[in-house]
C-alpha cells in the first residue's frame, strides 16, 4: 500500500528531501520515496508499506534511475522480510518491475542472498540480514557517487584544460537517481563547485521531460548556470561550437562497452563524434553487466504509447493519474514508438567513469579490469536483469 504526503512547494529554498529512505514508525517499517512524477511543482513523499506499492512506484517512475533502483530493490526485499511477507514472491515481483537497468536486479539479488544465507538463524535473523545488506548497498552507492565525481572532474581537466566547461547532459543523473549526488550530474556539480562549469545544457528529454523537470530542478537547487533546450536543438548547439563535452549516465553497460541509456543518448554520441566533442558516460560498476556480451543483447523496455500521444503532467492531474487521462496531441488511434532507452556502441564513447576509475579507450578488457578491481566486485553475483 502506498500513501502520498505533500511536504512542500519545490524550490531553491525548500527542504532537501532524500530520494529514498527507510523508516520504522510505530505501525511498522516503510520505504519512503520522493515522488519524482510530481516534480518540479511540488515535493510529495510516497510511503510504501508493502512490495506491490514499491513495484507500482518503480513502474510509474515515481522512483527511477539505475543506482536508486538498486537501492529500492534491496530495501524492497528487506521490507518483505521484516513485515513477514513472502520474500521469494517479492524478489520475483521487484526484479521484473522494469526490464532495462541492471541495478534493480543487482540490489534485489544482494538482499535476497543475505536473507537466504541467514536462514539457520530463523525469520528475525533473515530480516535483519536483508535490511543490513540493503543499507550496505545504499552506503556503497553514496561512496561510489563521490568517487565518480572525483574521477570525472579529473577527466574533464585532462580533456578540457582551462575550465569554463559547457556541458550537455540528457535525462537526469543527479541526486534523484542515487543515494549520493548522482552519476553524470555529480561530475557537473563537482565542476560547478570548482568554478569550472560555465553552462549546463539540459536536454528536455522527451517524452517524460526528465531533463526539463528533474535535471533543471536539481541544477536550480545547487545554483548551476543551466539552460533547457528541446532535444532536437542539440545539433545546433554542436554546430555553433557551444558544447565542450557530453556527460550522461547509464542504465546498463554491456561487456563490450555498449551503453544503454535514456532514448536520445545515441544521437548525441553521433553528434559528438562528428563535432569532435568528448562523449563521457558516468556509471558505477554495478551498472556494468559482464554477462550481457554485446549491446544488441540488451533488452530495451518499451513504454506505453500514451506517453507520446498524450501530454500529461501528473502533478497537474493529482495523485494516481494514469495514461489515458492526458491531453491528446496525436489523432485518436495513432500508433506510437516509445522505447525507454537506446544503445550507444563503445566506439562512440570517449570514456566510462566508474567509482573504480576511468576506462578510456572503452574496451571489453578495460571494462572487465575496472570491474575486477572495484571494491564492490566481491558482492557482485552476476548481472542478468535490467531497470531505468
């Protein structure tokens, strides 16, 4: 069951609310989410008391972003265990909630493995083990975010000496997708704090506007100089020499270095290559799926067609607004092609920044090496599933 609690009007001076947290009120433990479908107009918390509510929040993008989905998945397993629900059923439901970012399955498997390993101690010990593992996944992501920002800032200094960076980003990859300050947007934020960010170009990111709604929201709160642009305007920026680097996150990185990210990322990589602009991907090693051999093997989630054929802002329609209740922008019965992600081949990626270091050039061996040296590699149990 999920309940929505309105917290505040969103804005620079508003209270900072974590994207996700575990709480234990008298009535029982809950997973509390900042409902991202309601941003930037208002900050509303969604309180999940059971796994079906959390699964629904994942599917409707109330909680999203690869690293945060891993954290949510782990806490979901813990929630089922602590509340005495069927953990195996919860594991299956959570792992199948979204099909493209690998972190969701990663977090679910880690908490589930801890739960099962504690079986000799009984249900209470199992629940405690699952919760401890979820908290570990959360803490590791916070540290990974800080390390990626450090490595990414150093890389920008090497690629673009002199500062004054004009960075183009796509979708949202900041604190809203992470236990820490994010992935790609964390690097831009580090550049801002170092006085090296001149302008953050924010693709609006159709059809759900995660750039205009979420990245601009985060940029405004942190004081970054930013400009929102239509996705189709990116080419004119490159042609005018207004982009120094492209920074994006990732939802899954295949063993060959192919990168699945929000749809619209691949065209930016092509533009960047043509205009000799660095195209940099920032993601934790938990997003690297060494069991998916090539980019063509990545299953790409297909979203509902109404997201394209209707214009709908959930916060304008109230809690629980669903597809089919928006303003039509295409003729009745129009077919829609709405992949959530596209895949960029490794040869178009200048570098992949992880918490364990930078891979450049991007090669199969280089990726495998950086994953093997990550301090979190010991807790990887194979990545076979995907989420956003």
